[in-house]
C-alpha cells in the first residue's frame, strides 16, 4: 500500500491445526514445491511509488529457512490464538528470503498443534493461494485436491465469460461495490460463506 495510507505491511495468515505434530522434515520437503512459482522463490524489488515491481533472484534458497519452529504450551484455543496474533509483528519484507513462511507450533499442552502459513499480500491473494496449496493437500480419502476454489465461483465465471453483454450491464453495480466496500463490515462475502468454511477437510498436507 502507498505510504500515505498508513497501513502496515498486509499479510495473509492461514492456520492449520493437527491432532499430532506434523513431521518437520516432510514439511521442509513440501516447501520445495512452492519454489516452482517465481513469486515464491524471489524477492520483490520496487521503487517508493510502488508503480514498478520486479522480482529479483536470490540464488539457491535453503527450504529449512522457510520454516520457523516454535514450542508452545496451550491448553485452550484462546491461548494459542494469542500466540498466533503475536506473529503479526514478524516482518516478512526481507532481502535474503522470499516474503512468506511456515510457522510450526509444537504444542506441549492439551490443544492442537498449529501450522501457520504467512505470506505478504503483495505476493499473492486468496485465489492465488487456492491454486497453490492443492499441490501439497490431500483429501480425507487420500486423493489429491484439484482446487480450493468453490465450484459456484468457477461456474459463475464461466457463465459470465460466455455473455459479454451481461458483463457490461453488471459493471456499474460492480464499480459501486468496489467503491463502497471500505465502508462495510467486510469486502468479500465469499470468505464467510457456509459452503467454504469447514472442519476436518484435510487429512494431511504432505
């Protein structure tokens, strides 16, 4: 965001919970899969006005440096929620590593173990991550995940692409939604849809 907005570096946080602690070596191995995407294997470089961005190669990246291990002791969700919130102060905008990371929290208490994925919003948005994560996610039956994008969103897009006139007619309403979204409670109802949020969807990540 431009400096005059006064907004801290926006970061997307994705939380996974596990009954048993994920294997660190397997997690590090999965990290290497992310390096196939240029934006996830380079460092952004841009001028102050943010008008021109380039992604600079930084050589070979040690995947172990993309995983931070934290030991915690939490007996309630409120306790580990506070610890997760503290991670907001960890700046991802560095020059020696890509602007994302996994934070593995091994819990010695009664609650679940936590895997936190953090990525700078300048690198990706929610839909981008929905296309990236299927490469390491598995369904409960062990089969692969093709996409995390809800079918309704995909079908709506396909129908819209077939009718240019409808797109043109919907533009005034879409423009109004974009301009008024900062004054509402949220900017995308999809994030709160009961068809998107679920529990125990993923059996394992790698």
